């Protein structure tokens, strides 16, 4: 079954090199890079944009990872090294990039300005960006795009299998209170025999390119608050603009940066869901956090709806609780306005539910007839535990009939294990650098790496509780590092970096009719290779785009 490590009776091979990051980027608070933390290694080979240094490689044998050492390997293909760009030219490019970002809404709220997450236009700064797009193989880009509609269909079917969701998360319920509360809502909907005839999913599947095997491996699949559809489009436009102006001097072609229509396609999907609800007076409601410094990414999507499609409003969960009412026919009314679609850009983390008011609002929404993006079942389907369950042998076949589609998905799966596997736990304690320990959380900054994996596993073993059910183990992916130019707070930093590709997908089903099932743009995030975490909104990474080669 190839590199995915699913059928443990056969010997799939996966190789690992360099640094990893699992980049989850749900918007929370900004904690930007300290510029002083950047270190530029000036001895980097001037003829190559990427290099692989000596590092561990592992193969999945049985249910553990066996590591070996490999020699240094440098990619032979000559490419532009951005660290060698003439300083005067670099200064012009940075200046033009900052001007363009300011004029075209590639901005976020400044964490140093108290009201920047509350009042639009106050304390705006340019979003953290890579000055130039990241080189990426066109074949893997095509592969990722082709996977999007298959994953869309898979998770829609998973969301309908209430027994699978409840059974798979039963142990997690006992160890994780947040998951337990979500499952309680799900159980209430099951007991009501609540059916979601109109189902909308705005997803993002995140990948990294394994350095040794050159395989595209999935990090995670996001079913709630798949952020940056707005700003990712702006970054692609910025890079195409810069290469239009400076491409001849850099020997780069702007046409190799794929156009990004994520915000248009997400807006179209929301609008089609609104039409399917069939109430022209109703609005699309975006659920937001009380303070949101990533509001401009969200406003790009709201703006598309307001200019071309239906009315769009923004409310926190607490406001929905205070202003929301459920009419006898199931219509949700908030602030006197009927609601057709509820789009969650909050509600994915325990911090979004500081009191029972927020949980009451979530339950109110689920009780209503609105189109939910996501519904509680879609939300649960995107959990880390479900991702791990889907990686087990013969589970994909429970949901998909097409053998070719199943094979395509398995080809991109990394190794995934539950913590009740004693063999893999022993191996992870012995070689923690080859694993990532993931809780049932979104938003960045939650994963456990390196020696902390060993310490966490030993602590759980000693405790003798069911805390192990709150985590999964994942193969640690090691992408190739490359020299990059990262721009934050108006300053360009030279460093080695790694990148993660996120491919958006939109899925809309009205009863038995599939209205939309498509790949819907992309998001590239780049971070210094010395950092484990990588969320843009959490302050670890920058926004980037692709340069297809």
C-alpha cells in the first residue's frame, strides 16, 4: 500500500528528513516572530534554493518507525537563491510588496494595538508574507487538487455515519471534555432524528512534501474555520505582481504562480447554500471570536457575499445566545434577522466556549433548520481521532466504493496510530524525534514534539488513566528546507524555511443532489525550519504562494 503505513501486514516505506511542522492555522491571537530569533546561515550553497542535511530517515515496519542515517544530499537543479539577490533590488522589492499589501488589503490587526481586533481600520499592519513564492513540483500540485473532491465526498459520508463517529470517539469523550461536549450535542441531534438535508463543507486539506521519497503526505483535514481563503488570494496576486515587475531580473515567470480563487469559490458555495435554503430575506451569519485580528481575511469573504450575493452579518456565540430565537418551524432569528446559513470562524477550540452561553448558542444553531458550515457531525468528522481511524485498513472502503479513489487517498496518508498500540508507544519513547503527538485541538501550538513526546507518553503510562485517548501519534514528516525571505513588521529576514500546502475544497449537497464538489484554491504557509509549530495566526509562519516547476 505504499508509503501511507496503513496495511501493517505489508512493509510500506516512508522516509523522513530535516525539520517538520504541522501547520494548523485557525485564527486566534497573534504572536509574531521576534526578528532577533532569525539566523541566516551564510554558508548556504549559492547555487541551490534547497538543501537536505544529514538527518534521520525512517521506514514504517509493522507498527513502528525504524530509523537509519543518510548522507548529505543537495538537489542538483540550479535555482534562484533569494539570499543572493542584489541588496538594492531586494530593497525595492520589499518596498513595493509593502505598498501593494497596504493598498490591496493584505493586512491583519496589530497585536500591539488593543482595539485592532475589534474596530476595523484600527491598528492595521501588513500580513506576514514570504517575499517570493515557494518552488513546488507541478505534479504534486496536480495530485493535491485531484484529491480535494475525493476528500470532500469522504467526509460528507463520514458525517452521516453517526455510529462510526460516536464509537470512534467514545474513549476520547472520557479523556477530553471539549470533545465530550461536542458529542453530547451530536447525541441530542441523533435522539431528535435531526437530518441535515442541505450540507455545506468548506474544507482545507494540508500537506507536506517528504524530502526523501518526494511524496505528498497529508498533515490533517480541516472541516471547521478553514481560514485564510481571503488573504491567500492576495498573496498569490502579490507574487504575480512582483514577478511581473521583477521577473526578468530574477529569471522567474509570473505565469508559474497559479491563480488563486479561494475567496470567490467559498463565496459561491455559501451563496448556493443560501439559495438552497430558499428564503430571500435570510442572511448568512459568520460566527466570530470577540477579538479577531484576522478579521480582514474574513471580511474579504463577507465583502464578496455583500457585493454579489446575499446579506452577510457577523456575531459571536455570546451574541447569538443573547439575540437568537428559534421559531416553531425551525427558523433561526438573530437580532431580528432570519438566518439561512451559519458559517463558523469560531467554535473550534475550548477557549471559544468560556461559559455556558456559548454552548447554548451552539446547541441553538444545531436545533435550527439553518445550513451549518460545519454541522456538529462535520465538526466531529474533522477531529484528529477520526483522521487516525480512517487510516486503519479497510475503513476507507466503508465510505467509498471507487477503488481508485481509495488508493489515491491512501497514497497521501502518513503513519497514524492510537496510543493503545503498545508497540508503537514503546518505539515512540525510544525514538521520539520520529513522531508527533497530537491532541484533539485546532488552532496551532498544541502538538507535542521531540523529547516532550517521550515525557508525555511516560507520564500517561505512569498515570494509569485514559488520558491516552485524548491524543494520537503521527509520523513526523521532514520536508526539504530552502533559503527564503520572510517579511514581518516591514522587515525582511533571511532564513532557512519549510512550507506546507493547504488545498481548499467546497462541497454542497441538497438532499440527493451534489450541487458543488470542487477544489477551491490554495494556501501556502512557510516558516523557519527550526520551529516545530507553524500557524500563521498563532505567529509561527508567514503566508506564501506556489511557483510551479
